[in-house]
C-alpha cells in the first residue's frame, strides 16, 4: 500500500475538501506535490512531533550526520532547494558577520554581485536576488575573469544547464578557485544517480543544494545545503530560528529535519539498480499496451542531468488515431482514477514519468491510455 494511502477507518481529508488525488505519471513536479515519503520518514516525523528539542542543537547534529553519510564537509536541512539558494547566497555575502546579516538585503559596503552564465539564468534565481544582489551575466571564461572583482560574492552554476553553457562544470570550479570567489551549484533535481550527492562537493564546489522532496523522497518542504563548514555555519546564521535574518521565513522544524535525515539514510541504502529496472518495466508495460493500437510508437528517453530517470514518450499518426496528445492528457486527468501525465507532453507526443508511480499504477495507466487511443482510432 502506498505510504500516502488512507485506510477505510481513517478520515479522507482530501475527499472532505473536494480535492482530487491522482496517479502520478508525471514526475517530481512541485505543483503536483512531487514524491511520496516512505513509512520510515513519516515515522521519524511523527516521532519528532512528540518532543521538544533545541532547534539549533538538532540542526547541528542532523547536519553532521548527513554530512558524514554523504561524505561532505558540512550540511544543513533547508526549506527546499530554493531556501538553500537564499541562505547559501546570504552566507557568501555576510559570512558570520552579525551586523551584515541583520542588514540584508541592504548591501551597502558589502559584496553585491553574483556571477552567472547567461545560459544558466532560470526561474529560481529570484531566490538569489532576494538577497539584494545583482546577477552579472557572462558567457566565456574571459568574460568571467573580467567581471570578477571586489563586488563578487558568489559564482552560481545551474547544474542542469551545464550542456548549454560555454563554461563546463569542472572549469567553473577551477575558475572560482583561481578568482577566490565561492561557487554554488544548484543540483536540485539531480539525484539519481546516488553518487551525485557527493560528486560536486568533491569536485570543489563550495556549496551544493539538492531538493529533499524529489528523488530523495523526503519532506517536500525540505532540502539539503552541503559544503564548506564556514559557509554552512554562516547559512544557518542567516535563517530560522534567528529572527532578524533574510531567510527567517524559510524555516524548517524538527519534523522536517529528522525526516530529511532518515530520507538520506534510506536513499543511500536503496538497491538503485533494481529500482531502475522497475522503472524500465513500468515504461514497457505502458508502451506494450499503447503500441497495440495501429501507428502508435514508443520511445524511452533519459534526461542527461536533472530527472535522470526513464521517461516514456508515445506518438502516433493523428490521421489514424484522431486525437492529439494534450487531449489524451486531459482525458487521463478527468477520468477515474485521475492520472497526471508529464508536462513534457506536447502536440507531437504524450509523455510519462514513471518513477513516482506506486505498485500497480503502471498497469492502470496502460489500460487507460490504450482505451483512449483505441476509441480515437475507431
């Protein structure tokens, strides 16, 4: 039974509220509440809810355990990867200077620029700009070296954009060391593979963040900030429970901290090879059912960096199967049970992210897709 399933004896809160639940054939999208937490994570959070502890003491102890498990210098639990971006950027600006911490986002007399490749600008850099900094766009190593200077607080790297930039990941780190500017890698959606958890810190990044509620299957409201001990200490000073800080509202409580720790423990123990084979099996189940319909073709793709897991794409001759992929997506959503396909769906292909499905879901999705396509082909 899925971790989120409710028994007949329990109150069905979502039904009471008129909120639909669905089979997640999309992936770890925040708007679709990402992943489900394993029973052990929920038990840890329930355990934490029954006791009072010092939040600073717990953050320190859990951070030390997480750092030891992953193999990095220091770690902390944040309010998602976006929260990590804000308090991590603040750390690079202020260090442990309390006067500077209190003044953010007023950067008078402080470092006020973050260097970023133009191709790495993205929808989450608002979390960086919240600290008051200006994002300085560059494209080449030469431009980076010219732009770096006394105002440079940090160099931000968006990991998924690595293939699109002119400065690759290892070179970004090397230049950061040369210019004496801290480097921060946003790798929020970049596990699996499991080795990525330590890869970028070992490469030399001063800070790295991962989302807690995606592949790690921890609390969706939590994340990890990993890196240099002095910067992690400074990041903690720039957020809750410290009141007069830029990230005070980005709090995590004892439940998220303990839940995130257990999620990391579980993730590191998983049989990742077996898990991958199961994802491939789910994709094949859906493909086998759909391709029985004339002209329907299937393709399994694995994104190279973020969400690096099997995704299934279905396409067909829309003269023979007279329905467009977005229409199939809508029928899946509006049917019973409701099914969310991947937002990668477009006019040409219907896409599914199979890795967040629960046992038996692939078979349900396969049946429903085949029914819709068969009806459109009649």
